């Protein structure tokens, strides 16, 4: 009785629930490189190389562990190009009597799996993905019990559930749940920024890189100097290296931005986490252990653990709670197409061009670059949230819809009507100037409020507040912002709005086809 166990490209975990408690000789593991996944958006070249290389390595490791792995390569002449087509072929080929799969990360794929039983004529057992700390139903129960979704309360539940940074009597370590007020320091001169660990491509990665260069050469981004971890063993080394070199300062400088410094004290572990090479619990435990031994301060360990067991779990719960509707949400009624410079990197705004350079070269930008530069600009400029979401899904190596979409639609574009965040993450040039060294070398003047030489974020920010005064004017978290705006003389307000309009007029819209193949 052969069981077919499809393992998807972001399920590369040896302790995956579908592989657990199965005798390898009773099963065939199916891994599929398929056109539909590589091109449903035109992913960054580095992202495709990462996923295919990690899949090929994982298949080798499974075989070494005694599993029979049926591995379908992208260039296999019989490859049908879709998960469904390949699963149907494999059921037939191996005479499988059932299919067993861990629930997928995306709604789109879940919909496909829902049709497999009928298509293949065998039962399909879809198993919960217990790599996440909070199950989908568990999150739904939590959400139903509350009117509003508040990440902070969810995070406290996860701290209690995991026991991470908890005292034996059930209190948060150090007496406080959240030490964010100790974080958010601006960068200062004299800091040394550690490099994340880089891994030279081995023959498997080199072969995949050649395939990607040939087949996806027209996709966005740089492929050269690929150095991401592609196995669990490498990912563990990267985690150890991060804890040793960067975690001690992670909290303090979490929101800083520095020209030429692509990672600062961030971990760059999200690709490994999202593929399953690392589990969230092992990453969070490594940080807790570093605190327990006195190697890192509490603000670093707590800040980092909050991202993993708080934000990461919270957005995943939100995704499954709010899909499919949230994908089309446009609460701020934004209609502008994505500006072309998001793809070309050609803009004179230094903060934006630095974030875009990092994105093109490394398929990476750190959180504040994503939120307060790239996302903030798009929201202030009134860009269609679905254009923004497509861009974010393409360009980052860690972008999978379950984590990308809530961050874009909910957190950064405030397009979900405030379900994920009670106030929009909007900021003018002053915020970027405070948190970075970019403005000193920018062609625009951050202290100048209006006119052709003023930092565009300044007028766009005021214009955004003005456009949405009805919506946000009574939001108590925005009282100060509107107080300042409303105390301005009418001619000053007019100058801001005219300046914003003049700048927006200069934006070239992106040509169609960058993110998705043009439909004919
Ligand atoms: P670190 O700063 O070292 O943080 C540690 C880990 O915490 C990350 O690896 C990640 O797993 C987790 N984390 C931190 N913040 C978040 C968050 N808001 N949501 C979920 N997990 C979080 N993250 C993705 O993994 N994939 C995405 O496609 C993605 N898209 C984003 C889009 C926007 C508009 C924004 C504002 C954020 C997005 N994030 C996304 C969240 C966050 O920016 C990245 O997880 C982080 O920058 C990854 O780099 P790092 O590993 O160095 O993170
Ligand atoms: C993102 C991606 C890419 C580019 N290619 C593949 C692939 O060829 N085979 C595969 O199994 N997975 C791939 N992935 C990741 C899938 O899109 C991911 O597994 C789903 O989004 C999860 O629902």
C-alpha cells in the first residue's frame, strides 16, 4: 500500500508532520519543480535558485535517510508544469492508494489540493503544519474571542505557551513583556556591523544557478554571488553565527538604516525559516539560551523572539483568517500604478535607492527598509495595494504569500481597514533622517518641506494625512499628527499639497509584465 507524500518547496523539514510516523518503505515522497510555481509571479532570480537548490539538497538527504524520492525536475520532458498534474501522474506511476500532505502555505495551493482527491481518485489526508507554534484553528479561536486583533496580546499567549523568557512562576523575564522602548536607537558612528554567514555554491547550487540564468534570465534581480544557506546544516551554522555576532545589538539598532550596510544586526534567517530549514522554535530557543547564559541582553533576546513567535505567527494566523478577501482589499482606495523605479532602482531618493539596491542584489531589505521606506512611499503615493503586494512577492527571497500579504496589505499599506494595525505606518522625511544616515548624501533636502528640492516624503506625508482626514482624523493615535496639520496656515497646507502633486506627476508607471506574465 504505497502512500504518496508530496513535499512542497517550503516544507523542507526532516521532522515534517507528513513524514512522521510513516515507514519509508510504505511511501514515495514526491518533490516537484514546476513551471506554475516558478512563474505565477516572476520571482527574483535568487529566490528561484534558493528554492530549487534547497529542494534538491533536501531530496538527497531524504534518500540518504532511506526514503524513496520521486524528484521531478523543471526540465523533465514529461513535466506537466503544475502540482496537480504531477501528483496525478505520480499516483498513477506508483499505484498509490492515498496521498498525505502537510497543509500548504498559500490559499492558491490549498484550493488546488482540495481538488486532488476527485482528480486522482484516492483519499487525501491534509495534515496540520505543526512547525508553526500556533495552529490555524487555534488562532481562529483566539481571534473569535476578541473583537480586535492585537499582536501584543497574541504574543503574550505565545510566550506562555512556549515558556520562552518566562520565569518559573509564569511572569515575563525582567518583569515586562515587551522592551521595545529600549530598542529603536538611531545608528551612530563607530558601530561595527557583522556580515551574515555566506555559503559558496556547491555543484548542486551551481547547476541550479545555470538553469535559472538560462530559463529566468529576464526576471528581476541579481543571481551572481549567491551565498544563502540551502541545507538545514548550513542554516544552523548561520543561526549560530547570528547569535554570536549580531544578536547582542539586534534590539537596540533594529530600526536603524545605514548606507552600504545591507543587514546591520538583522539575522537574514527568514529564507531558511520560511523554507523549513530552520523551525521557529529552534531559532527562538537559540536566542533565549543566549540570554540565559548572559551572552545577550534581554532587550535583544526579547525583541528578536517577539518577531518570531509574535509577528511571524500572528501574520500567519491573520492570513488564514482573512483569506481570500484580504488579497483584494483596498481600504484607502489607492489607484496609482506602481512607479517604474521600484523595478529599475532609478530614483534620487537615497533611502529608496539604497533599499532597492539591497533588494536587487540580495533579494533582501530589512524590516524598516520594507516598512518605512518602500512600503511607506507606496502608501503615501497612493499606489494600488495589489501592485505593491505583487512587487513584494517577487523581489524578496523570503516572500511566500502567507507572510508577505499580511505584511503588505495589513501592516504597510493599511488596505485592510485597520484590521492588522490600528494606525497606518506613515512617516515623513524626519523619521528617515532620525533613523538613518541616508539624508546627508541625498539630492533632496530633508529639512526643506516643500518645493522641487524638498524631500518628497515630507509633502507626500502631509498630503496623505489631508487626503485621509475623514478616515483618520478621529483616530486617537493620530491626534498629534492632525493637530500639527490643522494648526498650519491654509497657504502652508496648500503648498504641501501642491508640492506632493508636482512630485507625483513626475512618477513613471511601471510597464506591465514585470511581476506577472502579461495576459493575452
Ligand atoms: P530579522 O529582523 O532578523 O527578524 C527575525 C525574524 O523575525 C525574521 O527572519 C522573520 O522570520 C521574523 N519577522 C520579523 N518581522 C516579521 C513580520 N512583520 N512578519 C513575519 N515575520 C517577521 N517577512 C517574510 O518572511 N517574508 C515576506 O515576504 C515579508 N514581507 C514583508 C513585507 C513588508 C511590507 C514588511 C513591512 C515586512 C515583511 N516581512 C516579510 C517581515 C520582515 O520584514 C522580514 O521577515 C525580515 O525583514 C526578514 O529579515 P531578517 O531575517 O533579517 O529579519
Ligand atoms: C516559490 C516556489 C518556486 C519558485 N518554485 C517551486 C517549485 O518548483 N516547487 C515547489 O514545490 N515549490 C516551489 N515554490 C514554493 C511554492 O510556491 C510553495 O510551496 C507554495 O507557495 C506553498 O503553498
